C-alpha cells in the first residue's frame, strides 16, 4: 500500500467499528494492527475489516496474522476471510487495481509503450496524417496508460467510494475528450502514470532506508548445549543459557560475556561509529555486531525483553502516536477533496448559466479543478517526514516513541537534568574516612558494611566493595532492615541499631555529630546512638559535560537546570564546573515533581520542558515533563517505560542531535505544507481566470507530490 490517504481512510473506518477496541495502520510497514473487543469472534471481525480494506483500496493482498497463534505465524486465511484478497502467504505480485500500488518493470514498459504511441500520434497529426490514425494512436495510448485507473474508478464507484484520484482522473479525462482536448486527456493519464511510478519508487526507497535502520534483529542464535553449538531462534533462548557469538554475527540477546573478549560495532544501537571493546564479565546488548573474536555469552534477558526487541517495538509503534500536524493534515484531507470537487462542479456549471459563457470553456476549467483536488502531496509526505525523522533518530541512538514527541522536541528550550548517573558517571569511590571520637577504622567499616549489604544503591555498592577485603560480616545475624527515603538505612544487627545515611538521618535521630562541609557525598554511621564516623565518596563528572552544555545552548536550549538530592556544596561545585544555569539541591523525590511543575508553569507558551534522568526515582518526573528522556544504557526499566525519548547510551549530549533532527523534520514538514497547498491554491485560482491549463494541474498534483516526497527523504541524510 502506497496511498497514505487511503491508509488514513481505512484506519478511520476500522477504528469506528463497534467490535474494535483499538486499530492502527502503520503506513510504512503496510500493517493494520487491530485489537478485538471481548465477546466478538475474531473470524467475523477480520472478515468485516477485510471487506472495508477491499472496498477502500481494492486489490491489495492481505495476510492475516495473530500474535497469540503459533508464535505469530501466518494464519489460515479460510478461517478468517471470505474476501478473495485475503491470503496466508507473503506475496509480491503487483496488483494495480487500487491506488498507487507497487510499480515494477512491467508498469514502466507499459508507460513507455503508451508514451511512444502518444508521440507518434502527435507527430502524425503534425504532418497531416488522416485524423482516424491520429485518434487511433491517441486512443490506444489513453487506454494503455489509463486502464488500471479507469478499472479502479469503476470499482470505487460501485463501492460508493468515488472521491479518490482514480475516479477524479477518469472524469477529468473523459470530460476533456468530450470537449475535444484529446492530447491533454491522454497527457493527464500518461503523466499521472509517470508520477505514480516515480512517487512509488520514492516511497519504497524511504521504506527500504527505514527498514535498513531497523535491520538489527538477528535471525538465529548459536545455543551451546553440552559443548555442542545448535542454531535456534532467539525467541527460544532462556535466561541462563549460554550462546556463542561468532565474528561478523549480531548479538541476538542481552547478556554477560563469560569467555573471551572482542570489539563490537554498536552503531545500530548507540549511533557511535567507534568500535567498543567488551571483555569477560561485562554486559553486552543485543543488536551489536562482533568484529574481532569469538565470545561466549550468558543470557540475562529473554528476547522479548532484550534491547533489540525494545528498539523494534518503539520504532514500529512510533506511528501510532501522531503529531498535531499529522492530525491536522488527516482532517484537512478529509474535507479538501470534497470541497474542491464541489467547486469544480460550480466552476463548470454556474458561469455558463449566469454569465452566458461557453459551457466548454468552463467545463475545461472545472476539469482542471478535479485534477488538482487530490491531497496526496500532504497525506503521503507528512507522515513520511516524521517516520523518517524517527528512523534517523534511532540510527543515532535516540529512540523517539512517536511523532508527537518528535514535534515536541523541536520546541524544547528548557532542559532539566538529574545529577547522579546523568551528569555524573554514577560510579562512586571511597575517597576519605573520618572517624568519630575513640572509634577505630575497622569498627566503622564493619558496621558500614553491615548497613549497606542489602542495598543496591551505587553508593552502598561502593562502600561494600571498599570494605569486603578489610572486614568480615555474617549477614544471617541481621535482625531487621529498613530504608528511610531520602535519609538512609536503619539496620538491626545482634541487638544493635545501626544508622547509615546523610546528615538529615543523624539529626532526625538526635545523634551528636559534626557535619562535614565539602563537595563529597557523605555517609554518616551511628551505632546505638553513638557517632562512629563518616565515609566520604566521590562521583566523577562525565567527560565532555561542559562542551555538551555549550552545544545545548548553541541549538537554542536557553535554560539548563540540575536537580539533585545531594548537598548544596556538591551541587554548586558540579554546576560551576560544567556551566549549568541553575540548580536545586537536597531534594526529596516528591520535591523534583513539584519543581518540574513550577518550571513548566513558568515556560513560554510555545516552548517545551524536557527532563533527562536515569533512575527509578526519576520515573515520576520523566512522566510529568513535556518531553521525558531516559538514559537507555544505564537507565532502569521504570524510567525507560515512563519516558517519551530514550538515549541508548548514557550520554546527555544526545539531546543535541535529538533536537536538531526534530527541528529539521519540522522544517521539512512545513516546507511540504507550504509548497503543496500554495501551488495547488495558485493553480486553482489561475485556472479560474483561464491562466492555468491541464498541464499546470498535472504538475500541481503529481509533480508537487513527488517534490514533497523527495523533500521528506532529506531527513534520512542527517549526519
């Protein structure tokens, strides 16, 4: 299916069915996804849907699939479909009954034959050949070039769906023949066919480009069983299985390398062209390509939860969330064609009646109106532009979950960021130990290790790693464990109460301690209300953060804000070092949501606020922002699920290409809107006063559509 206008009609009609809970037609993938309401038989519903599709776009091959049947394999068509167009295999034959179907070499040959006959006819007439030969040659060219169009027009008329380009072209050319404009009548069909052929090639090129961007799913996985390697489908691999990745192969599932090391091409996932070295004990994502040596991987996620699966799901479903511009064009197209057809009838009939003008002159002008009346330039190029933007974003390691978020990204002028794991590396190291009065270091480390042993927080991990070779503990003697939000941890151990956390925890429990004033992160330890000391921890700022902040400002992000639960000293030092405009420190999780609310309320009317975070605590803030962005490389599943955009690396710098791609896409979309509507309206006006003929109308329809489609493909060339 290459007619986006027809696709929109199908989606609208199917969505309004009582039996359908949800319907979405992915134009790029030519896939209609429907969710049937409970209580309805699938075979009856699919049969109705098939009839709707066949009525709006006759001649399409329809393959029925069910996600709950045989691992999403093709269904038996006889169970579901009574229509002859419904089939169970993937077919590639070119059926041109409908509008703008696949055009192959045979179509081009037919066009060339028709063009040759047309040229010979015009030449014969010029040299005074008998009129019968002239009309025979032009008539043959008309029938050869317009047969499929006329056939579809008749079918659409029978199906009470006349207002498509096939019907309009047929009426316009028959009318031109009726008033003796034979060359123009044949010319309309010829150039319409040429335009359709070129248009189809352009759309298919875009499809192939986008499919190449999404070609990250591996076909097989090399499963290791009892020392032997078997090729199996990635979907059949379980967590804990061992797989072999050979040189040149895509990694089929996420896991940890347990044997060997190699260099990997991660460009399909992260957008980075430099090979990445990954060795034993390190995590590896599916979709990357092994470039150097054979490695063995222990699988940590099933295929449906893998990086590849998430990327494919996000990109394929991105067209379900449409931008305001797309929704406007859909509504516009719904009314544009009937209005222009009505005007065409008025132009053809009213002036001869009220102005005593020749009927043939105004009929010709009305026919010009009909040729201009199809909104294909808009309904094809606009969705194509947005999907191309989403596709090239994914190529650069930026997953945008819908064109509405791509449209919002172009308006971002305020970026709010979490500190830990976003601005900083989130890798903590113990840098200093301060002992309480009369306390030995081994005692402080012993209780710190006990307190942090059950926490998965990066700070807790850094303390546990530091202590593991210095002190020992028996975790079975832990009586109780409690995490106190934004304060720290309370642990019961052999009858003792251990507190480990920030200064607020010490103050809340009336611990006599001396707060340390510097930029490190601090964990204070108290046992049975006695202060044992403080462990100071440092987190390094990511490389190039200052340059990233400057790049963000260069693309029009005017306000950059940092939020952190750390002390004011830590926040100020980080802010000054990288050049952030403002910061908020010592925040509780709820404080971040309140702050983002305030920032959004103070923004300019036509601007957007983006929040970038990585942790589970960031999920509420990510969900509340105009554009929520999560760090896919290190982010939690909750943050990724809540976000609108996912950066597949832990680099904040991805915001720069994300905004740039969004703005390029938006620019191209509006160029297409202005070109398409502007030229069509101009030709309509000029034709009314007799200054535009049928050739101008052909350009306003087919030519402008081709220009708009080719313009849309510019997005894919973004670097």
